[in-house]
């Protein structure tokens, strides 16, 4: 097998205080990426000076603030490698991360997506994930439906398959990774390198999960977009509709508790629509 080429995309916004840790972990890899693209999404905290002075080997791209999906997509479009790795600027890799993934691809050249297990650090303390968070391997579409099962910082993806499904959805303010993994995993199997090779740092105030209430709102939008895409077979459609009904039920209950009657009615209407076998634009789907 010929050597594969890897482009790493690091999107960042006002995270100079964590970006150094992320980039140090990249340049400590036993197998280096062929290029590193730092996409600065309009930072005002000295990010440009940090990258240009301390990491001159990285390609620095700057854009007006447009969100993490836009920044990732900007980097993917500029990338020269055949494979794309992603690293959020508040995360870090362990030294064998890329080498272990490339070894998996060498064994099975038909692979298009390889991810790894991860370590969670929240407010400086290591957190043990629950059983439901165990990383999946193989045909994982069903496991992708309840919540996001792959971390962007852990994946290595063949670039062409990203273009085939349309990159990250820039209209989603959050859960953009959930949306992309669903599109990819409805078509392709995934290989898991079952070792924790990524360190994810959480609990800081600028995380998207802390910025928006009711994250399932964005998952519902992603699921509805997926239903309308024409990508799914009947069995997948049924799984998506079941998940939509459950997420809408949870959102409706939460809205009712908070006295948000309009939101409650909105999601109750969606439940009725999907229960009785019609989805977007009156198109029929498998009834539940």
C-alpha cells in the first residue's frame, strides 16, 4: 500500500490559551501529518501571533467569525491530503494517535473512517464515561442516532467521502458533528482503534453544549434533514423516525415544565406527524 497523506484541520476561536497544548500534541506525534491548517475563526486574543511565531510550519488561515463548521469546512477545502484529521483547539492527542490509525488503514485499505477511544477531563478531573458512551465499531448508524458517538478530534476520514455527503452543515449552531456522522455512517462502516488516544477537555464556559439549551433541538433538525436527503433505506428511515418521536417527546416535556407552551405545541405536532407516517413535505415514511 502506498503512503497515505494526511491534512490536519484545527479550527479555533479565542482559544490561544489552549491552542498551544493542542498543537504541541500534534508535533509530538510519532507519525506527523503532512500539513497542519489552523483556521482562525476571527479571534481577537493573539491567536495569529501565537501560531506565526511559535508554529511557523503550520498553515495559518483566518476568516471572519462564522462558527466551527465554517472553519472546519474552510480547512477541508484547502487541504491537500487524501485523508482529513480534525483536532478541536481545546483537545489534545496522545503521541501514537495518527500512527495507530494509519496502521489500521494499512491492514484494511477499504476503510474510509477510523476513530479512537478518548480520555475525558472535566474541570481538571478525569471523568469515567458511562457504558452507553462506549465507542462503537463497524456498521454503527443505529448507535449514532441517540447522541454523538464519535469525537471530531478522534476521527481520520478519507477526504472524498466528506465531499460526497456535503461537509459540516453550517446552518446548525451545534450538533454539526452529530449531523455529519449520521450522513457518513448511513453509508459506510467505521473502524475503532480501541485505545484512548485523544484527551478531551470539558467544563469551560465557551463550550457549545453550555451555550445552547435543549441540544436535542439541533439533533431533531439534523434527523429531519437526513430523512429528506434520500440517503436512507426503509429500515434506516424507521430508526430515524423512532428517534425523532422520542427526541420531540423529551423536548415537549421540557418545554411544558418551563412554561414554553409554543415550543411544547411545536414538538407535539411533530410527534403526531411522524407517528402517523408522514414526514417532511407530506412524504410518507414507515409508521411507528
